[in-house]
């Protein structure tokens, strides 16, 4: 049998998103960070499943606004771009 289409590289483990309980006041901020991190890794679906929020969810806009300000302060262009996309500004 030809090995041309056999994947020999080990699978990367799925991303883990360490989140506080949903009733924790810190959950929205952690969920926003997780969604942005997931998008940066190419794992938006995994981050959405872990957080229970969809990309662009208006409930997380205040948290993403704070993350955007942080990204601008730190000069993190990639995080700034992702936050702006989340907020629908890009």
C-alpha cells in the first residue's frame, strides 16, 4: 500500500482553555481572552465550545474593549487586530 497519504506526524493535543466557573465574575474576561487566543491558534471552534460564547458575542464586548486597550498599550498588533475583528471594526 502506498504511504503517500499516511499522516506520520503526531497529532497536536487539543487546546485547553482554563476558565473559572461560569458564575465567577471573572468568567467574561477569561472567556474573551480564550476566544481571542483560540482565534490566534486557529481553534475558534474549540474556544467557542469551551466558553459557550460565539465569536463576536456582544455580551463580551466590554471585556474585549479592555483587552484591546491592553493590546494597544503593549504594542501587540496581532492581539489588537483580533480584538478589533471580534468587535466588528476590522
